C-alpha cells in the first residue's frame, strides 16, 4: 500500500490501517572511512548518485516506508540547539523527495554516547524532531539505535536519563510516535533485558525490536507465537520489527546464518511476522550491501534486486 504524497504539516498520527513495509537505506559499502553513518550526510553526501536513486529503488520495490539514519551531536550549530543550516536543508531535501514518492519515513537519530553529554544528545534529538515535525509522512522516530547494546552497563546513568529528558522535550515539538530500538526481543522475565524494558516503558510509544537470523538459534528469530507471552506482561505495547535481515556472505562476529537460501527463509519469516495483529510492521535490512556480509536487496550499483529478498518482501503485509 503506497500512501499518496501529503503536503507538509505539523502533526501526524500513525494511520490505523497501515503497517510499515519498509527498507533501511544505508551508506555506500565503498565508504570505508570508519564514520560511515554520519559521513553519509557530510562529507560523503551524494544526493544524485546515491540517496535519490536509493529512494527510487525503495519505492520500486513496493515499500510504503523508508528507514533512514539521521543526524547527531556533530550536526549541531554553534548555538548547540539547531542543526547546521546546510545539514537541515539536506534533511529536508530527503524528506521532500520521499514524500513526493508517496513514501512514509521512519527516522533514526544518530545518538552515540561518545558524541557528547546527555543534554547535548537530547538537543540533537530535538533538533532532528523540529525538522521532522514539518512532514506528515514521518511515522516514527527511533531516538537511539540498539540502546541496550551501547548503554547496557550504564543503563541507569545514561539510558534512562536520556530517554526521560528526550521524550517530553520532543513531544513538545511533534506528536510523531517515539521509540528506542533494542537489539533483540522481546526479553522476558527474569532476563536482565526485562528490567531494562520496564524502565523505558514510560518513554516509548511502541517497542522497536531488531531481529536477525543467527546460527546459534535459527528458530528463535523470528517465529509465529514469539510474542504470545510478551502480550501478557505489564510492559506490553504494540511493536515494530525495526530492523531485520540475513547476510549473503558469512563472517564477522555476529554468528549470522548466511547464504541466499538463508536470506530467503529469513525474509519469508518476516512476511509471516508482518501478519501478527499487533505488529506495526517490519523494516528489512538493508537496501544495498553496506559491508562485506552483503545484507542488501541490491548491490552497490543499484542494479537488479536479488530475488531471494525482493520476492518475499513483496508479500509482507502493509495494511492492518
């Protein structure tokens, strides 16, 4: 289901009849300077050769949503409050073009502890939100990618204060639903992740789980019935599979099940999960190959989509 492009507006309520069927746009595999995600906006910004044609491919695949990583503390102006004007303009260019294609946008703030203090991280998140507030095709904001991985050892000192400050500050700017993604899930009691989720509960509008197909437990992620126990718990909320995929090439430290067959199986499982009644949708990772593991639907040349991924993706549910 592709929604018609909308004029800019100040608020957006998640449409009750829509499930996200999304693709995660990523940086070039050839960008190997070590700061690929923030550098995608500057200095490796490539609108005509990368971002715009990438959005075209997202739409051509039949997605109704694109997920994109945005800006962080380094993008703030000297006032520490607003984004540098040229970066805000690039962000608007991206959002405008996505809207012209009829695409919804799920935005991820580039939050990292190394970038600054809690107050600086909150300021960057709010600065992103101020731009996003002008677009009715923005359906959600992920305030911190896999917050449970980076801040697990400093949960009470870093994660909870950030979310407790960022959530009301952004709600003063926009009504776009907010979340912070978790690296797996949902964790169930008595797992340590359960306690962490209960602490985030007041500061997320929906849960955002990242799920990958690992050789260590090939049936656990994802599968029908996985959320049955979760639905009975007091910290339950509707949920999104905000990032999920499988690589074509084995390697790295993730323990991923790899190969064309594994990719097809994983994306077919995601199709089944998209039919879960309280699933808000699924984000496939990724649009293009961004590292040596080759997660992408396309190679870096944006040529022909891999049928092992494009085929199952076309069957993902996009209406409630």
